[in-house]
């Protein structure tokens, strides 16, 4: 649903701009969509059409950016931030696109990349492990990316440094856990600015959650105003030129733009459990909604039809693979759904998983040779099938048959 993406990007940018005006903040806001969230054409094009920028994490994602650039899909005002490990292929593509006029900023993730990017003729950023832990989906013990604070200041001056980047977690659960790391990051920014006068931007990374459970989250507007107010006050008190602000809230933008729909193909009684019935779906959680299995993500699940039925049953949902882990139990609770016995002859019960636009498409696989589902585009009242459901022949060919 591209219109959802367009609205989310527009609302986010407007909210930051409103806060900047209210607090008379001297920096600018730039939204960067992290392509790893969903690289599908139907997601990326609406974002850049609304003036969003991009954040990419691999040479293959940058190849997509190259195609967009060659096809004149976006203009020279759009900036591309390059995170992730820098292979030689990745570095060469960064240099190529820079020489062709793209506004591109590689982010230094470790000391080896610092050496590799010494001769890069353009702006660079540096990612710092700020050492602040928050309540989120994240490894709380060890930070995989970024230089330590000691490493950053041991380097002294970094040529053409314009951006300080940090990332603290995914789906951060509390508003205060978004602001707390920013305070630590600004202390680092202020010190770095004295050594590197070209530094002018702070990239807060991602972390704003998508509403998977259908329950109220902390509001975007309140958080944005709190961020801008803090930055204005910090810079005023420390006599610091206010930095430009970047956020990479990908799940917030992409999550609500996709719904995954399954049909129930059969049911089975559960003898002793919170739920009464297994509903077997015509797909697989391990292939189509992998986060269900990998991180036990809970979803907002609703019936597509018969939603007004008063007689409901407690269900668990099972996928079509042979694995006992291919299931969704709402964290050991249950999902209330219409009873199959109340369906008219020949009718099917359909169920929808909401907010599946982030990561799930990229994780899709063919465990047990299950097929990828059809993809349907809904925009401006038109419904278009952009990908048909795979046939056994399609899947077999992927494995050499």
C-alpha cells in the first residue's frame, strides 16, 4: 500500500519541521529510509518521491540505488548514507556513484574502514558505540558495529567528517530510551566538533517501533518535539552550532504498509492448552513471516471475513511446513477467530497479519519448498497483482530441478 508509506513519510517530515519552527532550531531534518527494512520497488519509490533519503547497508542495495540514479528516479538533492561492512565491491561502487554526482556518505564502522576511506574524496561519517543500553530487540551485551569512544578520539581528526552516527536498538519500547542515548551522543558530538569543524549532522539511527500489537505506542509528535527541544537547549547552553538531524525510522514507515493474508485450510483439536483449535494456514511462518519463529514476534491478527461473528474460538495457528516450530501462538496465549463450523459450504476463513511491511519480504525463503505468496498492490483505488503465487515449477527451478 504505497499511499500508507507516502503519508507516513510526509507526516514525519512535517512533524520535525513543525518542531524546528516552534523551538527556533537552526538545524535541518532529513529522513533516511533504511532499505534493509524492505527493498521492494513498491516501498522505495514512494519514499523518494516524497523527498525521503536513503540508508543502505550492502553493495547489492547500492546497486539498486545505482539503477535508480541511472533511470533518473531521484534528483541530486537526495543523500545516500552507506552503513554496513565495506567490501571492496561496496567501496568501488561508492566511489563510482560519488564521481557521477550522487550525494553519498560512507559511514566508518571500524578502524580498518577508517584506513580504506582515507583517500575518499567526499564527506564521511563515523559510527560510534555510545555505550547506552535500552529496552529493545537488540543484543544488550555486545555491540557489533561502530568505533568505541576511545577509538574515535584516539584517531584525532577525520578528513571530511560531517556526520556522527549511532544506533541503540530496534523497536525501542520507551520514549525515554530514545532521548537518553541522544544526550550521550551529543556529548561526543560536541567534543568531536572541536577537532573536526566540518561535523554538522547527527544521525540517530532507527528504533521507533511499529504498532504490531494494536496497542497505543508513545506518540511520534511528542517524541519528535522532545528531541528537537533537547537539542536546541543543549546547543544553546553549550554554545554549539545546532547539528542537522537524521533519523532512520524504517519500521515506523514501512510496517503499516503491508498486510499478510492467509486462508485457513484445516483445523485440529488441541486437548489441553490455552487454545482449543489449531488452524492450519495455506502458508508458512518460517518462510513468509520469519520473525514469528526467529524472535517470537507477536502480531496484530484479525479475521478478514466474518469479523462480526459473536461465536469465536481460541486458536493457535500452524504453518504448512513439517516443523513443529512453524506456528504462531501469540506468545503462548491464543487468538480469537471465527469458528470454521459456522462457515457456509465452500467458504474459506481468511485471517490478516497487520504491519508486516518491514523485513519479512527480505527474509522469505523456501523451507520445505513452500512457495512465495502472491503480492497485491493497492493504490488510488486500483488493485494490481505485481507478483503471482509461485508454482511448484517456479520453486523447483530455484533448486535446479
